[in-house]
């Protein structure tokens, strides 16, 4: 139980550090790049479709996941 409490605290304080540094983290799935952008104490998620070469909404991403096979 104690190790989970310590792990939770590390994640919490790590996320505070991310918010203050303004870093971005991106991943790719279904030919879509998803990015978490941290800046000014806020978090924003953006999606970019590599096939159509345009930004898409979260709803469009959910539809793509239903139709496209994962790499």
C-alpha cells in the first residue's frame, strides 16, 4: 500500500513539474499524431491526421479509430 502512495505522489509532483516547464509529448496511432501540450498551467490535446495532413477534432479521431487498422 505504501509503495502505491509513494508512486502516486511521484506522479502528482511530476505532473506539476510538467505544467511548469511547458513540454509537449506526442504519440502516433492510426496514422494520427496525438500531442499533449503543457503550458501556463493548462493541458491541451491536439490531433493531426497524417493521411489528410490536417488537424482534426477528438470526435474525428474517435471515428478514425473505428475504421482504420492500427499499425
